[in-house]
């Protein structure tokens, strides 16, 4: 029985050295747990497995961060495009606003000019009305 567990340990060590099927850490972990349950000291092997697991976790985290960065770049480009389009819309709206503002100022001047002419015309009518008719 002990020799079969030692063969398992040798197989695990071989897989680690050749990097063969290291992706299946659960199976390797189960084999090490079974070996420990048989009172075989494999703490040295567990230390190696812990390092491998930490490397895999770090690598996975790095991959996820890289993927997130790529997605962020894509979203940023879309946001920049949207910002440029909205800036064009804003500039067009500002031009329309300025044109409307000029139109209101002109109409205000025309209204005041008409008011002055009406008052002037009323003054002329009143002065003509006061003149004696011959």
C-alpha cells in the first residue's frame, strides 16, 4: 500500500516537473491529501503545490486585468467618439442660440424704433390737430 502511495507521489512530482496537466490541480491535490492520510510526509510537495497554485492565481488575475484593460480601452474609445459627437452638437446649438439672440436684439431695436416713430407720428397728428383750419 505504501509503495502505491509513493508511486502516486512520484507521478505528481513527474507531472510538476514536466508541467504536464498542471491545470488539473484538484486531482493532484486529492492525490496529495490521500497520501497524507496514509501518514506519508509530503509537506515538501505541498509547499511546491502551494507555490504553483499561487502562480496560477496570479497568472489568472493578471489575465483578467489585461482583459479588463482591453475592454476599458474599447469603452474609452466609444466614449471619446460620443464626446466628439456631442461637442459638435453643442457647437451647432451654440451657433443657433447666438443667431436667435441676434434676432431678438434686432427685433427689440425694431420694436423700439417703431415705438419712437409712433410717438413721433402721434406728436405730429396732435400738433396738426391744434393748428387752426383755414
